[in-house]
C-alpha cells in the first residue's frame, strides 16, 4: 500500500544498505508533492488570468455602455415615433389630396376634350348635311334648268343655243 505521503521504507539494523535519500533529502523534496505542485500551477494560472480578467471586465463595461446607449436611442425613437408618424401621415394626406386634385383636373380636361370632339362631330355632321343639301339643290336646280333649256331647244329648233350638247 503505497501512497504519495507514505514514509520511506525501513531497513534492518544489521543491513549495511542505507536508503539513498535520507530524511533531510526527502524533506527538501516535499514541495514537489502533487497538492503543492497543483497549487503552484493554479496560482500561476490565476496570475496569468488576472490580465485576461481585466480585459474581460473592460470589454463587459464597454458592452454595457453600448447597450445602455442603444437602449437610450431606442427609447428616444419610441418617444418621438408619434411625431414622425404624424409628419409622415400628414405628408401622405397632402400627397393624396394633391393626387386627387390632379386626377379630377385630368378627368375634367378629358371630359371637356370629349365634349369638344362630340360638339365638333355634330357641327361637322350638320355642316356636311347642309353642304350636301345645298349641292343637291344647286345640282338639281341646274339639272332642271338644263333639262328645260334642252326641251326649249328641241321644241323651237334652236341648234346653236344649247347649254348641253344633246340638241342636234
């Protein structure tokens, strides 16, 4: 049964062999025991970690400050959001009213253009009908006169005085 804190083996008194390490030597090596070495490594690691811990604390402080600033900006935005929404709503209402007025203007201009085209069509229809009627009257009147002159030429035998070439 050997363990790390077991005493060195004992030797018989008649034996001439003595242990290689005597008590003073063993006592000088006690600082190399596992718990002491572990404690030294832990202390050394803690010493190394102090710098990392200071950096971590500074980083955490910076993160907390930036989080506080972000929360402050979010609160400011939330507090001023109704104002911004009112401004945007007013602009949209203004744009909608202006667009409605432009659309009404365009509709009125379009309806006036359509009425103008319809009135021009009706006037052109009446003018064309009047011109056609006048042409009918004039051509009809001329045809009647020419027919009458031809009949007169035939009945009186006047050959040289014909408005048409039908008298022979």
